[in-house]
C-alpha cells in the first residue's frame, strides 16, 4: 500500500472523527480535502511521473510547503507559554460558548486562569474578552464571568469586554478596558494572557501590534486528539496574519 493511500485513509478517518463524533470541529473539512488530494495523487501518480517537469513541480511544491509548515509550527511550539510572574491584569481570550456554558476550549482557558490566580497572584484583575457569536445565547465574556465566579473569583475583580469577535479585537477592546481601569497606558501595565497553547504565538504578535509591551502567557494545553486540527488551523491563521501585515506595509 502506497504512502499516499495510507495518508488518504488517515485523513478521512480523522475527518470522520471530527465531523461526526465531535459535532463538526471547525476546520475539519481541511482533512477531508487533504485526504482527497492524497487519493487523487495515488491514482494519477503514474501519469504524473511520465511528465518529468510536472513531477518535479509537484515534488518542489510539496517540499517547500513542508519546510514552511515545519518552520511555523516550530515557532508555535517553542513560544514561551507558562509564565508565573505576577501581573496587573489577566486577559482571558474568548472561545466558543455552547448556549450559556463555555465550550471545551474555553473551559480549559478559564481553569488555567483560576489556577494561576489561586497559585500565583490573587491580586490581579481579570479581563474576560469575547462577544456574542452565532449559536451563543450570551456573550463569551458573560459566560466566562459566571464560570469564574462559580469557582471562587470575586466579581469585583472581573472586567467584561463583550464586543470583540476575533483575536485582534480581543486585544484592542481589552486595552481600552485596562487603560480606563488603571488610568495608565497599556504599555506601562503588566499583562498576562490566558489562551490555549497553539494560540499564544499569534496572540503575542497581535498584542504587540496593539501597544502591549509587558506581556506574558499562561496557557491551557490542547487536548491530544485536537492537536492536528488546531495546530494546522493555526498555521494558516499565522500565514494569513503575515500576508496581511506585508500587504499593509506596501499599500
């Protein structure tokens, strides 16, 4: 059995798990597409090999894509994610809410925020950042606040930012909340970001673009069975961020 056929089967199986067993995890369709590409290559490779120039192009493109992918994933994995130094504010980045309750990813982030506060720094304020998305009965910020209060965090220590719909806005709108509360420029405030591990590298770039200087991360570990889909999705998100940044420079 060829490698391309084995990969096609693996990608199709993983897609099936994400789509059917886990209620359609975002970006799961990518693995269906990847499986289809491998399957098509499996049945057409002999014809492709007959055209040496076409075969070389396919090999070069595959090699370049793999090198770029490994380089970006290396930066994601190597980025520091477990700072326990004291801070003035914590920002918990929003994620999917199921009706009124935080979803699996968001629960993990909130648990890490509680863990950090109780073990390291119970004086810092927590900014819960996230608006109301499709299929959500309440804003992510409201769901986060309720979850934190139920776990012993004082309501007066929680600041809601309930308008943002993406990571860029998380930092932009949270900056306004922090500056209004502290009466300082965000560059002069120590901020710790709580998110999921795969998301830290890109979050740091967005935060720096928005004026944050003294920033560190305390992250939740991705569940092992979601590592492929989340880390691959993050790869494309980072490529998009880089392309947008380059475009902005030259327009």
